[in-house]
């Protein structure tokens, strides 16, 4: 059974001990908040809606596999944007499934505006998503009209008080259904002076009746190029007074770090190493409509295909460009001694590759990589000629792998396949 007390956002005693990561796989949003300006490349800002990169679900899993190796205290995987998870339900649900399949003991959580979550709650329960945060800024449609420029759902747009009324209805329904599913719920409320700062107690009272577990009042952070950029941020003293009003009805969160959509590490102490790893993983980004634009190559020097996969400690990755073939990057292979999981991890690392050129390969890795959709090409010779065979359909002929380089003859193995 998972220990829910290790979630650092929901348990103050855990935030110095356990880490969380937000996987930035949801770029689109279905509401326009007047305090939010989503930027994808702003590494020096720490606030919701900001990420240095947006990942695909497969890239997110590859990133997580690497991250757990350098962050053993990691207990929670969340999705918090940079848009809304359920404005991007395909990416969000695929990511959750991949994480659950590969990390069955990890806590899963989501942060959403609640507009489109209701129809996915049964699936979230099946995935054992344990924590969901919903941002609810008012119970009054006229107030919400000042907070949101528009709300979009089921291909229809809503504006003004009508938008606020529609959003609020969906949020309250979502909270009730989440609690029915046994999911821990936190409500975030952005405190905006002169707009909703006098409504906090009534919000707390209402959500307490719905069974909400925790309320987080977040002071407005004025952001450039937003409708609220010139507003004043609430003082710490004022926020403390709100905490006292909240705790009459339910526990207030007092250790919020206003996390980025790509946050990774302890609360308030995001990891620089994780940020670098995220940027590296983002290099795997594929173009729209082109699921696997790259080709992987085992090579000792980056010119010839001349290495057995089982002995390669790195993989060269190329792609075709208008100016010829380009080396995208060089990726480390998973450590040896892991059995089949080594090749499963390699398949995730090469998720954007349509083929792999190898000097030799064992039966097990060939099967695992092949089932992941990567075409196996055993050969020897110039990398460019091998790439021509993939991208242009030219025949390899004399470049095809010869008898002397079959499994076990040019490596330290025993010709029984890589393991």
C-alpha cells in the first residue's frame, strides 16, 4: 500500500524529505486566466504555467527513468501544465499510464482547473491517482468574470459571468466526484486584492462541506503582459490572516512554493541537475505528424556502423534535414546486468527512432526493440549509406552484415544473445 503521507505538497512534514516532479506534457489550456502568462522557456521564474520544455508522453517517461536514478527521494509524479492536464487529455492519460506501468509504487497527482476532469475520474481511480488539486477562485460568477477572459469546453466558448457560472458548476461537480472516488483533493485559490480576497472564508466553508482535504491560498503574483500585471501582491501578514479564516473550516496549506510546471526536487529547492536532464530529454522532441524522425546507430567513432549493440555504451542518433544528415545527440545506453529491462529502457530512450543500425544484436534486444516499433538493420559500413537505406530506400547490398560479425563472433559474448 502506498504511503500517502510522503506527498510533500499535502503533508508539511514531508516537504523536506521527499521530492516530486511535474512532467510538462500539457501545453494547451481551456481557460484564459487574467493573472497567467504561460511561457515555455523562462528558467529563472518559479510560478505555475512556466516550463523550460514541453515533453511528449514517451519523452516524459524517458526523463523520469533517468531522474529516479539521481533522485532516490522522489516519491510523487504530477502533471500541472503548463496548460491544463485535461485540455490535453490524450497526452495526460497516456503519460499517467506509462508512469503507472513502469513505476507502480509512485504516487500520482494532477493539478487542474477542474473544467474537463469529471469524465476521466473513473480512469484516474483505476490508475490509483491519489491526489488532485483544483484551482477554484470564487463561488460568484460575477467575480469569476473578472478572473477569466474566457472558458472553452466541448468546442464552445463562454464569456463573462456565463463563463464563471459554467466553470464553477463543473468544478463543484468534479470535486464531489473525486471525493466519491476516494481521491485526496486540495483546492488552490489565487488571492487577488479587490477581486476575491474578501471571499476566502465562504470558499473554505463551501469546499469543506464537499469533503475537500486541504486549501491552499496563493497570493497573486503580478505577471508582465497580463490583465493583472499592475495589481499589488498581497502581503505576508494579510495571507496569514486568511490562513486563520480557512482553518476554521479545513486545514490550510502553509508551505506552498508556487511550483513551475516542470518542477523537480524538494519543495522550494528544485534540482539544477534535473533541469539539465529535462533539457537534454527535450532534444528528443519530434515534429508534428512525424512520430519517429530519427535513426539510432551503434558506432565507435560516429562514422562507421561497427559496434555490437551489447557492447555499446552510447548510441548516436541522426535525422534527415534539408542540408543532409545531422547528428542530433549521443545517448547513453542503460547499465548492463538488468536483463530484459535494459532493452525496455533503451526502447524508451529511442522512442523517436524509426530504425537502429547495428554491427550485431542479440535475439532478446532485437525482439524488444522490434516490438517497440524500431526496425533492426544489421550491417557494417558507412553510417550515411545505412541512413540512405532508411530514408531513401536504397539497397544495402555489400553493406549488409557479413558472417564474421554475427552474434558472439566479434564481441565478448557467448553467441547466446545479449542479456
